[in-house]
């Protein structure tokens, strides 16, 4: 039991016990009386002979009853209370760190409003309650371990940030629930959020969940899609087309301007003004010349006027390379069928030469050999000799194999048929753990995808000259598909866009062991494993500059979420139903009944009177 006094100053009444005890130890002055004999008063005579004015305190019933009365009166005036002992209380405080919390409202952001609401809540929490602080964005993170220190809790709230990512509270709710259950005792979860959560639904904590809602409905216009493509205008000039989707997440029509400019702070490339109907989504295309030397440069598309949420007022992209693709043919002798099929694409530049001189972002055809290392990321090997070739093993030659199946869903084999194609000879392929079959025959696999971390590898166990395939239109379609695949992969590597919160994968030459990434949050060094580096945290939208010895790349990362940008009203409801947001602590203390203590004091005083009356009667009877 936890005993406390509401009026401890009333205990001064206990001082009345001191003069009471003094009356019992102070010797009374004796009266001289002449008597004929002191034999019956021997004990009294010995006491009378003493010269000290004080006597030894003897426990007497009257004294004990009087002290009990004084103690009861003092406690009644001090108002004692008792509190039942309970298990320790714990609170998990979750701060929403999604992009919508960066919305400006007057002179503050929703995150600042959330900090104030959280601080007010912490001031009302009982001092014996442990508080765990979590941040919830695309993922959950611990801002503070369970503590009662107000300074540490305020510092944890200052570490919260509004990231450029979609909001999700499920992971934070599960983490909070697990931590509270591990701590034991009573627990609850308090979420501080604007309720504009893009991802929610499955979390069902076993402890109560409350919501402290901040923010008011706001109208927002968002850029929700972006893509840059290389094209040609009707006059045959190379141009870049920037495609964007603008969403009006409001109930009234509005007008905005969209401008594309080189980043950072470069010249304006194109601009367009458009009308947005209420709740409408309008696609827009900005076209500007594809000047030489601009490939790989950063571009920002920005709308004006800006609104309360700046995270979706701009998107980033990289100018893609042109349609022209360098194709290198490494063959011991002339291969007219292959050269004729490549010539069908006017945007292909064909050159003959060794594999080691092939450009990195081009396409390489190798006939009759399997090079160990090539700089090109897109390689097609035709008719390799027996032995190991990357992810496949090449067997001995067989005569007249019959094609039985092929992968029509693979981009290299789309829109074609291999029916009626006959082979004179071929070398069956044995697939490794990471290779997949593209063409099968009655004697084994004849074509395989042997791609690895360095690029796309296509291995055919025959050459066009050992078949009648070049006489079919499907051969030209296969070559065109292979060229388009190499062109698409080059554009994706050089100008591919990622979304915030998604890992950013960067492919680099095999000799590179590390690279430096300059992000909107600062610079970081990444290790390279198997020709690729992975940046796991992309919480800010912007252009990520990646540099390694002998090369560099620029990758755009964008926040593209209409669900997170819809600020017209809160949508998230706490699981298990809404609960009161007032802090709950231990139950109120129970006050001991003062009247009963006063009655106890009265009974003690009455008992003292009865005891004294009994003593006097006994004294008179003895006399």
C-alpha cells in the first residue's frame, strides 16, 4: 500500500504529545505532613528522599489512551490517502513522419503541430509511466527507448522528420505492440497524425490505440507521374518529350503553369499553362530540343503557384539518350544475314571489331566464341564452342535438332514464330542455376538467357548460317527485338526513375569496388558487389549523383503518391475503435475516512476518563 498525506502540515498536532508525556515524568511538589509512623509509607518515603524533580516514565494505560487520541486527531487533520500497488504503466507514442506531415498551415507545419500535441500529452502523463517514442513513415523507427526523462522525450520528438514518402502506420503499430507486450504491465498506443495515411489496414494491436489528430483539410495539386523519352518531331529533328500527370485533389477548378528546366537552377526548357477541373487528372507533354551533350543531365518539372505541400510540387528526371544505338559485330568472317537484319533499323550504327572495343551502352554480337569479359552490357553469343559460357555449359554438336517450344513472353521472342525453322546442326546448352531456357528442341535447350549482374546475356547454340531461320521474317523480328531491349535497358540505366522509399540499385563495371552517392541528405559511400551497388534509404526526392572511378551517373528519385497528397480529409481510423485521447494513469487515490479517525480519538479520550475514574474509586476503597 502506498500511503500519502494530503495535508502533511497538520501533523504539528503531534507536538501535543510532548507536554502530555512531560506531565507524567515531572515530579509533583510534596506537602509536609506529621504522622505517627512511616512504616506503611516506606515506598513513599524512599521516593520522598529523592532530590531529582523528574521521575522515570512508566507505561500507564491513561498515557497510552491519551497518546492514541492525539495521534488519531493528527491523522484526521492530515487527510491520509492510500493507493493500491499496480503494475508499471507504459505508453508507445507514434509520430507520423510521412510526406503529408510537411504540409504548411499558417506559420507551422503539421509536424510542428504534432510535436506540440505530443508535448502536451507527455505533460499530462503520470510521472511513473514509461514512454516509448516511434517514428512512422514508409517504415517504423525507434526515436527513443522507454524512458521517464522529459528531456530525452523532448529530444526524441525533435528527431522526427517529415520525409518525402508515403505514410504507413501498420509497421509502427506492430512494433509498438510487440515492445509493450515484452515490457509487461499495462500499456497503450498513442498515434499523433493528420490521418492522411496512404497505406493501412492489417495491424490489430492487442493494446488500446488512441489518435491525436492534427491539421485541417487542405486543397492540393500534385504531380503524380513523370517520364522523359527521346523522339523525333515531324521534321525529323531529335527532341525530348517530358510526359507528366497533374492531379487536382480539390473541389474547385484551378489553373497552373508547368515548367521544365535544367537542374539545378538551369535554363528553362519548356513551359505550359493548363486548366485543371475539380478532382481531375490532366496529362501534359512538354517538348524541347535534344541538343548534343545534354544526355544524362538532370531536369526538374515544377508547377506554379506552389501550394501547402511542396513534396509533390516538383518531379525530377534525366534527359535520356537518343534513339541511335551502337552495335558491334565480332565475327571471324562476314555474316550477311545478321548485317542485313541490323540494317533494317535506320537508328542502328553497325561496326565490326573485337569485343573488347564494344561500347558499354551498345549491343554486341559475338559469333563462334564466348568472350570471358566484355564491356558491353547487352551481349548476344551465337554458336559458342563446347565448354563453359557464363551461366550455361555448351555441349557437343548434334545434327538436325527439331524446335519443340520457345518462350513467347520473353521480350526477345515477342511477335514471332519459330514454326517451320530447320537447323542443320546445333550445340545443346546445359543451364546453370541462374539461366532460363528460351528455345527448346528434342535434343536439348538451343537458346538461353544467361544474364547476370553485369548485363543481359543471350546465348544461342547455333549460328544463322547453320539454319534456314534467316529466310523467315521471324529472324528480322528477333534482331529488332534484341536491339529494342538493349535500347530500353540503356535508357533505364541512364534515365531510370525510382520512387522514394524504394532501394536504388546502380550497375557499374565489374572492376569497381565502391562508389560515392551524393543524395539530398548528404554523401555516402556504397560498396559494390557483383557489379552493383544498393542504396537502401531514399527518403528525399531529388537527383542522386553517383560517382565511381572512371564513370558517373545521375538517378532521379521522386515522391509520386496521390493518396498521400490528398489532404481534403483524414482517412485513418485507429483499430479497435476510436478511444479518448486523455492520458490514463493509475486509479485515483482513496482517502482514509477522517470521521472514523476522529471517532477513534473520542473513544480514546473516553477510555482515559473511565480509566481515571476507576483508579480514583480504587484509591478511595483502599483508604
